[in-house]
């Protein structure tokens, strides 16, 4: 039987290199968030050095460190302390100084959110997200952007769904964006009056996006830093499903005004939505509220309502987390037809879902 490695400060430090800092792709050792480490008779003390003034972020880093160290063979007792601005909000009941043999010290690192800067030419950013695929998130993003535009706001649409960019097809465009200058600044295309950027406009539609996390990070960062948006009131960002690299890259790079969480009524979707809301709260992104897509079907012939996927789940989840319920979007054949043909429901005056999208847009913008 292989003997487990000795529990030393070096072993603890090596284990903590496997802990990514929330919001960025680097580990907490690389960005120098770990201070003194001491190990004595199975008792491990770790100091987290944090310069962020976001108590939720600090508390999450502290919890991740404690969880990782407790998983090490021989760690009978774990004490994690936090030093730096905001540390008191993140301290647990044990907050003595790290001490003992084998201590290692590191200087305070930078705030992981320090690089965030407002996007030139953009006043407000609204992410549209779902923790689960197949709930119609991109449909909501497209029509929400068009609804904001109809309310009089200059609006852009950024397709950050790197693995499955569907925005070009939904808008009926294959126009290739212009790239200018040595810095390769990207000029968004125009579709239905919106300024639009998507990876789907830069690669053939049949090409599979087989990218690892760092490539996703680079693509999202380029879209945020190198696209020249023209005096937008709102930039709507269609995020990929889940709570992975693209979401964390977005919230680390730019200040986001809020996120719209899209779900369907059934419980299996709502379980993932709850995790999504918790993730965005942990990284200090306000939740505008919950949109329940495919909330019901109204027969176009008799008007009878059918709750095909259940009833009221989105509203119950919003109430559970104390966030607004932004409204329900009915199952609307014009959404499917318009999406396939590049004519979103908001562009069809007869679409029964237009009023619902406009209502969501008003609640977000305050109109």
C-alpha cells in the first residue's frame, strides 16, 4: 500500500495551488492570497491574505481553503485566518495567528477584481444566463435586446455562448465583422437595429468549438476589450449555460449591472437555477430577477391554457431567493418560426410573446 505523503507546509501549499480564485482562472497561491502556513501534529494553520473589500468573496476563498486542507491525509484540525481589508466579515470562530513549524509568508496580492473597468461606449450591461441548457436563454436574450431597443434604448447584443453561438442564426445574419488596425479592434455588425457581436460571425457555422477553459477566457476577454461599441445604453450578453469560465471571466473583467436568470417551470430546471443564483451572489453580481420561459401554452383556436411544463416554478424560486419575478414567456410558435428564419418574435407585431418581452425590458430598465 502506498504511504500518503507527509503533512508539511509544502504539501499544504501544493494542495492550495489546485484552488482557483472565484472570478479568475488563476489559483490562490499564484495570485499570492496565501500567507503563513504552519503544521504541527496534524494541526494546520493557514493565513489568507486578501485585499478585496468584498466580504462574500473573502468568505468564499476562506471556505475553499478550509475544504481543501481538510481533505489532506493527516489534517486533524484546520484553522484558517483572514487578514486585510474586509477580513473581519470573513473570519470564522477560530481566528488566531498562524504559527508553528514550517511557516511560509507571502505579501498581499492584488484584488482579483481590480482589472474591472467600464466598457467604452456602454452605459449598462445585462447578462442573460441559465445554469441549465435548453431553457431558451438565447431566445430571451435576443428578444430582450430588441425590446429594450423598442423602448428607445440604444442596444447591443454580445453572444458570449462560445460553445453554441446561435445569435447569428436567430437574427438571420452571416455578415462578417470588420477588424481594424494593429490592435485588431472589432466593429460590431448591425442586425434589426442592434449592434451585434458573436464568435459565430467569425467561424464557419459547421465548425465545432472544441476549446478548453483558457481559450474561452481569451475569447470572452477579447470581446469585452476589443469590440468598439457605439454609444450603447444597454449591452445584453448571452452567456453559455452553467457557471463556468465564461461567467467568471465576465464578472472579473467588467462591472455588470445585473443578470437575468432564465428557467422553465419544471423542477429539474429550477434546481440548477438555484445554483446559478447562488453563484452570481457569491461574485457580487446583482440578480435582476427570474424569467420563466415556456411558462404555458394558449391554444390559438380556443384560447385554453395548458401548463405543459408545470406551473409557477419560476415565481416560487424568485420568492425563495428574494429576487423579482420578471414574468413568464408563453410557448409561442412565432418564436420557433422566427428563430429559424432570422425574424425574432419581437419583430412580429402579431406575436403573443411581444408584450411579455416588453414587460421584462421595462422592469430591468425602469421605464
